[in-house]
C-alpha cells in the first residue's frame, strides 16, 4: 500500500517460502513522519507477539511538534516495551521463555531525520545513486568484525554469526543506538528485516530504490527476494519525500 502526505511511503510484509508464521511487523505513519520495522526473534515463542506489541505501542505515540521530543518519546516507548517483554509476558504460562524483537525506527521532519534501532533490522539511504547503510547491526557477526578478531569473510561464515547482541525484550535494560542526519530532496529510505536484505546485494537494493515510486520499489524488492529461496519472513518500508 502506498500513502501520500508530507512523505510518500509504501510497505509490505510476507511470510516467505519456508516459515509458517510471520514474526515481522511494520508501522507506516507518513503524516507523522514515523516508520518502523520489527522482527520477532526466530526460535522463541511469541516472536510475532513481540514485534506486533512494539509496533502497536509506537503507533499510539502522540504527535510531538519537535523532532527531538518525538525521538525521546520513541526511546521511552521502546524501553517500556522492553520491560514488558522481559518481565511481564515471560512469566506467563502461555508464553514461557524469552520474547524479543529487533526494531528500527525512522523519524523525519523537514530536512532532518533520526534513526533509532536495536538488533539487525536495517535502515538504508539511497542518495545520489549511491546506497548507504545507516544502521549498524547489533549481531555477533558485526561484533567480531568490529573487534577485528577474525576477517569479514570468517565472521560471515561463523555458525553463530547471526546471533543478536541487542534486541527489545532480550535484557532487563535496553540499549538503543541513534543516528541523526540531514535529509535532502530525492533521498529515499528503506527500513527492512534481515529476511529481505540477506537475499539481496547492494546492486539489487539500489536498483529497486532508484525506481520512480516507493510502491514500485517495494514491488521490485519483493519480486527479487521471492524469486529466490526466501527462507525467512521479509518486510520492507520505502520512504521518499
């Protein structure tokens, strides 16, 4: 679905070809300059509940006129969701064990943007025919690369490389990462779960984001991934002024 307003956006989610349940969720509020993608942690009960809870709480936030107030409200909301997931829901008989989810949020107002995230769902920027990854994965793979204990190729092949080092609901205290940036005419943003970007290279991502409309971009991205193995749930939100 494509929506119009201060920003144009389109979003879609799909279970993929292997999973029986979709644990991804997204939020698309262009009138408020707010978008998000959450990916429930695979292998844990209630991953779908965790991602939907996060998105539902973000959708209830009041519209602050100031971008930085809105960003503070998003961080408070995510920390509240973290406490609820890590303390309340995990002690019920119906949902034993960990309940967690990645999250990536994009806030836009005028010529300014703020990205907030935890986990390995990503935010990309397509600008001047170049693709930039704005978010940095909170994963063991990225941690190994950062500490240079092994090469990038070795990190990518590590059997536990995809393990998350941060997620909403994974720890008592949630540590969020934030990036502020200037926004220019023609900028296109992509929020997505790992099920989308793992199946595509930078060239395919850029080729889709360079299309005329967010709706066309999302359609191309899904055609590309679903034309392959699509072993995981996949979600994409594309945003353009």
